[in-house]
């Protein structure tokens, strides 16, 4: 579905969107750190934000814009989270929106704001102002790559994707940029994801779709169990495709929904795979529970276990740590009914370690992508969580002062 | 309260207890790995066990003994957890009790069993049998040190303590050995703790005390958030002090309770401080919540955050990660009412980073023992959790195959 050719186009792949990414001098590294995404045609907007009780200033401001339902731009910076910055921080976030609004020529309350980086430090407003001016001047249909690079922090690469689908006989495009890395956990910690589309849909209906989809995509990943103050997923739909408006319950809605879900799941997987210091990408499928929530709880218990994560880092087929994490998840389970497989190879069944070929299992453990299947035998529900291992590098990245 | 002089006496400090620790060849290292604790005079017994749905065979057997209320011995091994070993494992755990019973001359159902080490491997019964015979032959009042060393795994040292208090005008003694290290988390994961006393108390009353005390001691520590299949706390009271029986609600009960609590909290702290790869011992005090449970939830959220743990490893006074962990704990909080202190130095207040002297804070972060205070300003309840940092060494220990 996602062609490499279109991936670079990212958020500017849908009609009517421009983007830019510039060096505002906020990151200590001097790399790109200020992104601007713009649509001249007004877009309907939907958003999902952190559930952390300590919400950063840009989250507070963007929530207000989402409530209004329409937007023309997203302005975001990396290097400073503008979190735990009190009244000054909130004023700075509002000023950030106003500065971008002035540059692109729209109302301040139609500009969404994002920040990621260290907590407790005020935005350098002079640098930010100059950066916003520079970004506005550089807005173009080729600007998505720079915008994507401007929002990353400890990510090893910028996540982007785009695709074109037919909705109601009309070609409709979607594009996205995202950053993740450390502090990733359900509720999308320090995760920024900006999705654009030229579909024609109301903000209310899009919000309904997005809220549901986040539950089976961004809320199903875990890098370290932490949840940030800043995480945000936004979708802007400007209708520039010329397609008819998508209505609830229509086949067009189903198509829109399926496409948005695929984008969100694809980005979720990439974010988990690029977790700080990650050397393994883990897909954890839990099935046979009574409810989706039960399956998710068990999968998250495995995904968050430092003992499981370090075992996979060490390529140790330590199913004992996995069954242990299943056991303490607090969900009804019977050890004798539970089956665990690594890469399709059964490693635990009937309450015991399964007999397996050592070569088979070591081949599985040596892979970068490893699937862990847990069959509980208690019902028909299931869930999938994406995660990564825990390495020396994770400790190094997070055990040192960094921006 | 705990004198260094008595610490070595451990579980044999109370009258009438003998112990031994021998090399049975179960640990690959060849170190001491089989412990036996014995009281000729029948002891009342109380126990608290893992809540993991996957309970190891020795836990199943010991639960039955605790139900019976009386015991003469504890036999425990390290190097093999006898967990996820099915019917064979259960038969082996029962045989382990029977072998010890035959050696010391008591009924099989008066012998408690413990195992710690790798999961999914059967006990080497021949080695175990020889080890139990050797341990029985070596039982002595000087055997606690060897017994303590025989139950440790990745611990860097054996935890032991003992003390004498006056209860009802009579000298009463307590002693203990414990092992912890990795997989430590509420519900006492891969934690074994054996406490002896010559107090005179019924198993029912002692069970009531122990169940309450575990909630504010062993269930308040976290090394890595994992909970094992084998964790066990046992108390044996043989009445050999000659003191009158302790009755519920009496001043004697209060004294017994306070002493047992102090022992359990002391061992909990030492276990947290000796977490795998730990370089820092963290005491996390959360106050000003509506309930103890709320305070515990917030403290555990901080204690379990890999980002907080790696920050302390790096001696980085990163209060942002702490307030973030407070925020996602899911407990009512108002950022502006919350105050965070590291080593008594306020680092966060009024929704903002507090002004602090850089030298002061770096002195705090350089210490081995660091106190994190979080005042929530929402009520009068409080809780304390003990934890440690996350180091390269943790990843190394758990990312390699090991016994």
C-alpha cells in the first residue's frame, strides 16, 4: 500500500499541502528543528492527545484548535518540549501559533502547535520567531522530508508514509510524518504524528474514526512504559481532492477508515522498531482471551517487562520470563492451557517448556523482527502490541544528559 | 535495632533454631546452593506467596504447609526455580520436603520448600538428595551464614539480620535471611525471605500480622517491575523463648508486630538497594494523596519508570521524568499543587522547575542513597517505595544466558 516513491512526499503528497523544516537553533546539535505544515484550503481537524495529567502547553493549545474543528497549519519544534513551563510556557505556545498564523495568513486559533524535547525549559522565542519566518518562506510541496526531520529527537530516522486510494470513484491521498523513540507507551508518549489528506470529511466524523483507530495503533506500542506530556496525533483533511463529502456508515467512510488505520498501524510499528537503542522489533500477538482489553493487558505486560526485553536483546529464548509476565498480568489464565511461540516455534505448552529444535529457535532469535504468539485458550478475543528490546544503548541514551 | 554482631547469627539467633548451607552442585558456579533451617520444637508458621498465576511447585507445596499452621523445617535451593515444570516439578518439590523430613525426623507436611533460579528446568534430584543429607549433617547454630549464601542468585551479598526485644518482660529473638535481586516488584518477585523467632504466637495471629506487614514492606519495593513465580516470605515461631503466648490486641502483640515490621522493611530496603546492577538506592516518599493506595500507585509509577531509573544512574537531576511519571500514574493530581524534592532540595513546584543551587543538587545526585519526595497536596495519605536505578550492568546481567 505504501510505495517508497511516495514516502518522501509525506504530508505534502495530498493536494494542497505544503511543508518546510528549518534550523532554528533550538536543538543543541544544530540540526533541523522547526517544522511547518500548511494548507491554504481550510482543513477539518481531528486530534488525540496524551492522557498524562501533566499536559504540555502545546497540547493545551492544540486541544483548543481541535475543539474548533478547523485548521490551516501545524507548527512544531524539537529540542524543547515546552512542558512544565507554567503560564510562560502557555503564553509561548500561543505566541508560537500566532507567529505562524501571521506568516501564513490565517487566524491564530487555526494553527496547531507541537513541541518535543526536554521538559522544564522555556522555548527560546527569538530563535523560534526567526525559525517560523524562515519556514514560512520555504513552504513547498517538497518540504515534507525536512519537516519530518525537524520533529525527530533521539529517533534514528524520520518516519513518513503516503498513499493514494480511490474513495467514491475519486483519487484521495494521505500522507504522514511521525516521530517516536523513547518514552513510548500506550497513550502515545513523546510521539508526534501529523497526518494530512485531501479527503472531504467533517472534523466530527474524522475525530470518531481517529479516536477508535488510536486504540488499535498508537496505543498498542511500548518502548519503555513511560508516557509523555506531549504526545499528539493530528489529522488534517482539506477536501482538495474534489471528492464528495464522506458520510457516516457509507462505503466511502469504511474506505477512509481502513486507510487511516493502515497508516496509523504502519507508523506505530516503525516507531516501536525505532525505540531508543532498539536492536529487535517485537510483535506480540495475544489471542484466546475473553476480551480485547484482557489480551492487550497481557501483551503489554510482556512488552513492558525489562526481563523479557533484555532476554530478546541477548537473543536468549527465555520463555520463562514471558510466561512469568503473562502470569502476573492479572488476567484469568491457566498455565496448562497457555501456548507460547517464538517465530512460530512452540516454546511453552501444557504448563511446561516445549521440546524444540535448538537451531530453529536460535535462527528465530537472531532475526531483527520477532513474533511472540501467546494463545490463552480462554476465549475468542485478541490483541497485538508492537515493542522492542532493551539494550545497553537505551541505558546510555537515557543515562546521560541530552537534548 | 539491628546490631552487626547479631546479623551473622541470622535465622539461628532465636533459641532452638539450627541451619546449614551446602554445595549440592545445582548452581553452575559450584557455590553454596542448598539451605536447611530446622527447629526441633514445633513452630507456628505464617507465609505470604507470589500472586503470579503461574506459581512454581515449591510455592504450591509450601502453601499447603502454611495452611496446616505448623512446621519444623525449611529446605531451599538456588540455581533452579522448579517453575513451569508440571507434574514432575510438583512431585520433585514434594520429594524435596520428604527427603528433608526423613533427615531431620519430622512429617513431610511440616517441611516448607523454596527454589529460586532458572524457570522450566527440572531439579537434579540426585544432587538435591545428597545435598539435603549433607545439610542435615551440618545443621548448627552457626549455620545461618551458609544458609543465607545458599539461597542467593544474582544478589551481590546475602541479606541477614537479627534482633532481641523484650516482649511481656521476656527476651524474645528474631532472625532472618533473604535473597532478592532481579525480578523484584510488588508481590515480592523471586524474593525469598525466611524469618525465625522464639516468640510464642499462634499461626493464625502471626499470619494476620505478616499479611498486613508485607503490604508496607516487601510489596513496596521495585527493581524492574517483574514479579516472579517463586516469591515467598515465611515466619517460623517456635516459642522457645519461654514467653507467654501473644494474644491479639495486647501490648505484646503490638511489640511483636512492630518488630516484625521493622525486620521486613529493613530486608526490603536491602533487597532494593542490591537490585541487579544497581548503583543507587532510591527511597520514594509520596505524600498528600487521598489514600495509601493512591500514594503507592504514584510511587510505583516513579519506581518503575525506566526513564527515571536511567536518569538516576546517570546522576541527572531530571525532575521532568519524575513529574511525567506522576502525571501518567492515573491518580488525581494538580501539577501546580505538586512539589518534588531530590535529597530535600525542591526541584519542581508551582507547575515549574524550581530554582536550585547546581552544586547542591549535584551533591545529592552523586550520593548512593537518594530520597525522592513527592508532595501531592490532595489529602493526608502517604506511602514509601524503595527502588534502585537501571544501569548497563542490569542489561548485561539479564541480556546474557545465566543460571
